[in-house]
């Protein structure tokens, strides 16, 4: 057998763009709004209380406070809009995740590359009934794909499915290269 490396017709490749994606939980939108306001709230409080210990002219203080309020509100609105765009799909051979508002990212993670899967939720996520699913591949210390905004039952079902696929792959006998394979 001779080694071959034939070109692939790009037009014949499956298009992930045609896959029907499942949006994350609708509860993710208010969660993101509260998280954004929680981040900007302390800044607003600090600016609001600044006249108590500093001699800042009233017009400058009002402008600074209005600016912080405007940025915090814009961050909350943009977080909500971005949360509504998040979606995912699990196919036989890969997991697709789409996120982003200004910069849109689509991540396609082959299931065969996944080494470990975990679910997690912080206190605010639990208050909104949300969970994160994190997929790890070999060689990385942080998650290669994080699906945030999932309902706990969805996250757990995805986790169980992926763990079963990992176990099945790990239990399968390793294929040995053919006798006449020059690379084997």
C-alpha cells in the first residue's frame, strides 16, 4: 500500500452553520444582567460616595457618576444581548458552541478529543437554576469549552452522554497499523 494524502473538496464538507443550535436557558439572560450590575455596582457606590472624602466639584462628580451609571447599564444590556445569542449542539462526533455579540465565536470540539467533563455552578447560578458544563482536552489545564447557562438537567444529561462516549472510546481495543503502513 502506498501512502496517500488526497486533497479534500471543501465544498463537500459538512457545514456546521446548518446545524440547528439549541439556545441556552432563558434564565441565563437575567443571570447575566445581575452579574454585570453586581460588577459595576461597587464602582457606582464608590463614585457616589466620593464627595464624602474628596473635594470634587459637583459638576465633575455628577458627570463621573453619570458616566459610571451609563457604562454599567450598557454592560448589563450588552450582557443580556450576548446571553440571548448563546447556543450549542451535540452531534455524533462533535460539540458545537456559539457565543459572542460583537465578536462571534463558534467552537467545534470533536468528542474524540474530550478527556474529562465536569459541571459546576456558583451561588448566583444556583439561584437562577443554571449550571456550567466544562469540557477538557488533553494537554490543557483549563476548560477548552465551557457551556454556561444550561439548566441542571441539560448539563447533567450532556455530561453523562459525553462520559459514556469517553468510557466507550477508552474501553475499545486500540487499532494497530496495517503491516505495510510506512508510517506505522
